[in-house]
């Protein structure tokens, strides 16, 4: 394994007849659209599926949560016992065709959790891109007694020369094919290959060059900052849960036993931030069950809202957001922000308001669902401007971890689907 914090690992690949039913989208998608997950259940039926190994966020607050957790453990043990998973050891190169036909290259491997920290002011090689929420405690609970992990985590590298992926793209005829199938519900398709030993060595060498201190300083011109090689793009809560579980386990075992313990690592896919197919989109907000008049009045006062473009006291353009209420849109400019980003300012206000008054917030992709749900009584929606992906690493280095749910890497349908697995107990 190279010394960057991301490397090859022992990965379990499914050996099932219906791969489309096996692979389902990340658990944090479509949380306000339970009909999506009902459709998935209908499609999967009794087929082996990663759906049986996860709990969609839309089901986290159901009264039968404990029974669901027990069921996912049983499913994992059953799949292992019935030899539905075949172990390979190295990197897996993947090509994901998104819903609009673009191809996104990735490498499936593992994160060394010793090189990762999700807290603010982290100086590790692998860093979170957004703040954690109480979802971490749920994901950690699910992991504690699980024999397997199945991952939707995407790690990002700022490989401006595309040195890592370009050495693999177009050379799949040298690799061993592992899977090639259509993903369900407009998810596109995916293909995966086990890389050769020579390609694996080249990946390690290229990643180490990418992590060199001088290159870091040349790219970001921040000599006072610790070297950051990777940022978590998707799956921040899941990777934080893996870290929390590992730290708790480490406290009970000797350093020697933890040195190569499988829980020290977490399965993920590495993607180049500069991949042309990778688009950043905002994650919008819906606030349910509020006195809308009071909500707007408190927002106007707390954030000093203007309904005309304006500048702050430093002469900079004020933060802008579109608020949707009862079928109408209000263009708002924030004169008194509480964060460097408008997403953070609005989120801070929502958190304070819900705690003091009432309401529930959800995070959604796309504009149409915001417009639809915010037209209902007692709901308010926010649609944010997109964050440029080219500023992600610099923003994390300067401003630290971003407000939670600041950006999305593409549309919901293009998120990582659960596919490969990995043993996390000895």
C-alpha cells in the first residue's frame, strides 16, 4: 500500500445472477420520496441485494429500526455463507456511465482511517468536506456488529494532469473483467475490472507523486497548511462512522492487533475532481411544518434580508438564495451572513429556528421537488446557487469543513450505487 491514505485492499465482488437488483443507490438519496424506495423494493423482490444490507435514511425514524438492523446483519451472514461474494485483492477500475451518457472513471480501494479525520482543523491527508450530523451515530450503530461493509463513499483527488486515471482509461483489455450491467431506475450502467499487478504498482507510484509536499505547495500556495491529498466527496457521514467505530475498537485492542485489523480501513471509490463528467450541484432544503409567516419574519430579522441585490459592508456582493413559499419564489440577498457560504448561513438559521420553534428539515437534489413540496401548507424551500468544484480543496484548506450538505456531485441518479463489499471483522 502506498503512503497517501488510499490503497488497494481485499474486496468482495458479488456473484449473483441479477446484478441490477443487487446494486441500489446510496441510502441518503430520495429521503423525501419514499415512493422511490418502494419501487426499489418492488424491483428487488426476493433477489439478493445490497438493499438488504442498508437502511435508507427515509426509514431511520421508523419504530422497527432495531428489527431492520438485525435483518441487515442476517442478510450479510447469509450472503457470505452462500458464497455470493468472491474476494479479489487489489484495485478495481470502474467506469460509470451516468444517466446522460457521460463516463466517470474511478478506482475502488480502501481508506486508511489512521490518515483520516472528520473534525474541524484536521491536518490529515484525507479530510471531510462537510460537518457531521447525528446520522453518524446511526451509521456507527449499524457497523458495530456487521460482518461486512458496503460503501457509497467517493473520495476526491485534485489530479490536474489526470495522471492516475489516464493510465487506466483505454487499457481495460489488459485487466480482468468483474462486472458489466445496467443500474436500476435511470442510474445508467457500470463496468469494473481488476487491474494488473503492473497497473497497481503504477497507481501507487502516481498517487505518491500526487501527495508530494512540493506539488501541494505549488497547487495551493499555502505553505502553512498540512498536506491534504484527498477530500471526501460523497459519504461523509458513513466514513465518519467508520472512523468512530475504528477508534472505539482500537481502545479495546493492543496496537499490534489493530495494526492490520480490517476495521482500520474503509471501502471507497477514488474519483478525480477534474473529471469532465463530474458536475457539482447544490443540495437544496425543504423545511416542513413551520409557521411560514413567523419563519420568514425571523429569517428577515436574523440575516438582515434584502429583496434587491446589494453589497455588504466590505463592498462584496451579498449572499444570494431563492426561497420558495406557497408556489412563489422570493429572491433574497443576505446582508448579515453567519457563514462564508450562503448554504451555511441558511442552515444555521434553520437549525436555530427549528430548535426554538418547530419544524423538520430535509436535503433534496434538483429544483422541481423543492418547488413541488414548498407549495404545500407550512413548508418552505430553498434553492441554492451551485458551488464551483474547482474551489473545493482551496475552500476546505482556507475555511475548514464546509457546512453540511453544501454540494452534490451530480444528480441523485448519478450517485454511487452499492456494489462491492468488504469484511470488517476478523
